[in-house]
């Protein structure tokens, strides 16, 4: 028997929660993907990999790398933002519209 909350099955909600927890651990810890998989209850790390790819389109490691690039971009962006000349005002406004640092 499937349990429904709203229009999502319990299995879908559990998968989403697993991905959320995995993202948090990837972002906030130095645990390997295998360590994260075991920590959240997977007996095989590749099962977490498969679920993560299914839900995000990225491997857990690609997600972690994307975070590094995002943080690097934000660091550079916030450090050059004040030093760009007024003639580049439109450019800064465009960046502000697309960057969430």
C-alpha cells in the first residue's frame, strides 16, 4: 500500500530527503561519497550515486565540485564588484540578477 501526502508518494518523498541530506553533507563535510552513503544507510555507495544522478542529473562528486566553483565565483564576484567602473553598471546589474552568493 502506497502512502500519499499531497500528490507525492512516500517513496518519492524519501528519495528527495535522501538527496537533500546528501547535498548538505557534500557541502558541509569532507566525508567521501562512500562515507556519506554508509552514513545515511546505503549498503552500497553506487546505489546512492544512482539515486543522486536520477534526482539531480549530477553525480555526488560533480555536485561537490560545482559548489567549489560557485563559491570561487562568488568570492571573485564580491571582491571585484566594488571596483568595477560605473560604465559597467549594466554588467553588474546583469550579474546581480543571475548570481546567488
